[in-house]
C-alpha cells in the first residue's frame, strides 16, 4: 500500500469515527469527555498509522487537544514530564554515554566472542553479549548503534563465508529487540506500560520486579531466536566449519583498546555501572527509587573528577523526542482511564472469555501490531490502556496482561522498516546483509514461537514469581 493510499484510508477511518462520536444519539452511555478522548485517540492512532508526520508531534498535538478541551488539566499534561520514569530514562542515557566513551563494550565483545570456536558457539556468545547490553544502553536503537562496530569486525573476519555474515546481520537486530524486555529501561514502551498500570490500577512495577519477570523471558526468547536465525539462514555445511575471531580483528573497528591493561577511566566506569545496577536490583532492601539511583550515577559519571563524559555531551545523547512522546502518551492514557473511554471500549467484549483465551488474543494482537504501528512506544500507548481495562472484565490480572502485551509487542522483524535496528542492519555498506525475503522467512517461524513463549511465561512462569494470571 502506497503512502497516499495509507493516508487516505487512515483519514477516512478517523473522520468516520469522529462523525459517529459527534452524534449524541450514538453510544448514549458515553459522556462528553469520553467522546472527546476517543475522537482524539482515533485521530492520533490513524495519524501514527497512515501519515509520515513525526510520532512525537502527533502525540503532543493529541495531549494539547485533550488539555484545551478540558478532558485533562494542564498540570496532568506537564506533570508527566516530571514522572520518575522519565528521569530514570534521562539518567540512564547519561550513564550509557559514559560507558560508550570508555570503550568497555569493545572489551566485552572481544572477551566473549573471542572464545567461540564453532558457528553455534559464536551465535550464542554473541546473543549473550547483546542481552547484557540491555543493562547499559537504554534504547534498542542505541544498542544497535553500539553493536554495529562489533558486527563489522565479525563480518570482515568471516568475509569468505557469506551466509554466516548474513546470519549475523539478522541475529544482531533480532536479539537486540527481543532482549529489551530484560530491564525496565530496555525500551520506552516499558516505561509507558508502568505509567499506565500505575494510573489505571495503582500497581507499581519497580526495576527489580521487572528484572525478575523480564530477564528470564529475554534470555529464553533471545537464545530461541538465535537458534531460529541460525537454522533458517544457514545450511549444515555453513555451520560445520570452525571459526576463530581474534581480538586484533575486533580492534580494527574500535577506537578504544579491546585488550591490555584497563585505563583508570574504564575501571571507574565499570565500577560505577556495576554499583548502579546492583542498587537497582536491591531496591527492596534500601527503598531508594531507581530514578534517584540513576540520577546519582549520572552525576558521578559526568563529574569533573570521577566522570568519563561531560554532562553537556552526555545530554546530547538523550532522545528528547522520545521523552516528549512518552509524556504526551502518558497524558493520553490518563484521559482514557479518567474519562471512562477505556472502560466503555472494553464493555462490549464477551463476558465469558476465559483468562487463557483473553491472554491469547492480547499476545496475538500485540505480536501483529508492528505491521500497522511501527513505533514500539506507540503500540504500547494504544494497546496497554485498552488491555488493562479489558483485563479487569475478563478476570485477568492487569499486570500480567500489560506485561504480556508489552513483551509480545517487542517482536517487530517482518519488514525492514518495522524497527530501527532492523533498518540499520539491513543497509550496511560493503557488507552482505539480509533481504526482505529473509525477514519474512524468519518472521513466519519466529512470530508464533515468541508468542507461544510469552504465553508460557504469563501462564506458568510469572505466577511462580508472584504475578498470577487471575486476580
């Protein structure tokens, strides 16, 4: 479908919905604020789907419209910028800038990947290294940019084995996207989910609880995906040959040393990062907010005496557009809940739907949503408020439903434009990489596998970790 056709279709759908909502006789159970909220929500969703306008611009326009019409107060709109999750993300990016400046990532890559002697070992060691980066870099696009030099080094070392290079090109974005669920700061969508849950139900998911629930799923899905990529992209003959990646080959694509004695800056940064992550994980013991811990870490990381990056330079790496998008969509979520619009939307669902069927529908829709909404944060902004409201009526724990939806929405591998990491690794100059056909073949196998894995965790694993299916 061309851009003009998508735009026309989205405009027709949005205007039709607004026309229906404008007639008072239609939907008599809807109040005025709920009608306005649904109209704005429909216009924003259709604009995200069918127009090339920046997602943040659309979200800010929607938030402003809801404020101007009195559905939410200006304090609600602007207060979302001061939310602890927004500060957590800002400080996490400052910490990530400090890590990137020291070159610790190159050392870690050389240490892990250098131990591989077979293709399967290389695949799974690379996967493990990419999973670990979720704790250091808070955004899938940032992790992709950090990992690109490592991929280039591997591609040059395996230049005579083209299928292995294509496999690695597909492996990197696949694991980066699926492993983001490991931590609360892994994607902006996670922070939106946490905010919606807090506003709608009063349930607060902290860094430690998300880690407990998300890390096992991230590890399982990443290594399952790695094996799937390996089997769908290479032949048996490709996998049988030995591999040997030296530190010197990785060094050619790294500006910082990947071997030898650690510098003082590297030691300070590694100690700081380890301390911050340890404090995040031990939140139940000391009761210090993860945002406060991140702020302390950011101040130390950018300090003149102990830091490895200047504060001004670190702040340039913060995706301010994403933060504004998150704040605006949080305000939209508040409007959906407070106006009664979300409750009305899900009131027409069949009352006899069981928890298993409900979660199955949520995971299926969330997995397929990337075909319509390319922004991961936009998908959560649209789906999570509705999922949380519907979960109550279906007798499902809203926390379980929201987490399952967010985890399933992390699958976005079908098209090169489905996610920024997929786009980045699909066009690497001078290096053979995957085609849209490769993505479709992988997606046909991986989509049902990841959806089934999320359902398994929601039904069998998370209840053991304190998050039951029903409430």
